[in-house]
DNA sequence: ATAAGGCCCTGACCGC
DNA sequence: TGCGGTCAGGGCCTTA
């Protein structure tokens, strides 16, 4: 599942493949993948555009075009973007093809069809609800504390809420809570100042290391070139139910919090 | 306002 | 081997 480190990897690895390339043709096979405008208008508007700027906000990829418009891509669970030579056939899960002037093609592939793509003049309204970027300098423990102290929901649920923090998903939430030694069911308003500081540091650590390893490849995530990420080898609790805790040896437990699997050590995380 | 649950989707997996 | 049931979950929507 692409979270902040996986989306960051996508943006970094797509830039050298796409920068400066002009879009010469479009094929949309699953129109619902285009969130806005409608597929016909999307096609007319994007032909002739050239990729010019690459950025990320939370789990959104921002592929800026020469005109100033932005192709916003959210991979959700199983979205993939690849740039292939023209002789590479697309499969039944490919929902969008963009022909590039160098002869190659951008393939948007997404078996679950949860991902969405927008072509907009200004991405601000799409991004308006998002909380702070966890790796930006303005995301301080103090600012994090302001988001948590009045909330009764569990800290796990709050970490998954993109209005609290942009970019953390199920993997990095569990890994950060384990490293900070905080139980995932603790209410947000029960966390002490020192615990918030530990969690803040743990979030930044797992996201930075996730980027360094080019993301976590479990069942789905594959990088633009077809390679896997490596951070799954560094996971300490995620999908390790009934395996020994790497810190104390007690078996890792799995519970459900807001419909999401949650993995933790009941001895280490109080 | 927050919190919780349903929904979209399909491949993988399980038990019979 | 085939088949029905269950699970995975990000973000949006509805309900309380």
C-alpha cells in the first residue's frame, strides 16, 4: 500500500523518466479512474502537455505540466505507474495510457481500481484538508500535541487521519507506535508530552528510513521501474502476528482499529 | 464538531 | 479441481 515513502519514491523515480516528455495521445479504459474532469475533457486537455515539475503532498503525487496545470495522482491501495517502450502490451488492469513523444508510454495500472487521477489548474482544493507534512520543519512536537490533546479517538486512528498528519498509513503507523512504545488504543488526549515527542521522532524516523529503502513492498507495491522497495525487511511488527517481539520476545498481537489491522507488542507498548 | 461503520474493488487464500 | 466465503484497506460518504 503506497504511503508517504512509497509515493516519494514514485515521484523521485518518475521524474527522470517523464521530465520534458510531451503527451501525444491518451487512452482511458476505466473512466472512473479519472476523478476530474470527465474522461473526454481530460483527454482533450492533456494532449500536447509536457511534464515539467514533480512534487508530493501526503500520499498525492503532483505531476506539474508546462501550462501550469497539475496531474494529481493518488495510488490508494494498488495503483502503479510505469513508463514502458511501445512494444510492451498493457494488461487488463491498465486503466490509462499516455503516449509520450519519445515513443514510450505511461501506463496507469490498478487491479483494485481504488486510485484516482485529477487534471486541475490548481491542486489546492484537493489538498486543503490535509494536515502537516511529517518531514517538514514546521511539523514540531508542539504542533503535533495541539492536534492530539483534545482528541479521544485512539492514537492509531488519529495517525491514519490525513487531517491530523498527511502521508502516514497502516504500515508506518504501526511501526512508529512500536518504536515509540505507545499502545495503539491509547486515546490521543492521554499521551504525555514525552510520549508525543517520542512518537514524533519515531514517525520521522520510519518515514525517512522508508524513503531511504525506497518503500515497503509487501503484496502489491512495485516501484516505477518494476523493482521492489526494501523497507519491509526492517519492519518490526507490521504483519508479524504471533512472531516474537524483537525487543522482548513476547508474541506480537493483532487487533482491529477502525477497520484496519493493527500489530503491536502488548508488553513493550503501554 | 468528532467518531464509527459501510462502501468501492479484485486477487489471494482457506476449507471443503 | 472447483467453488463459495473471507480478507486486505485509503478515502469518501452517511449516520449518530
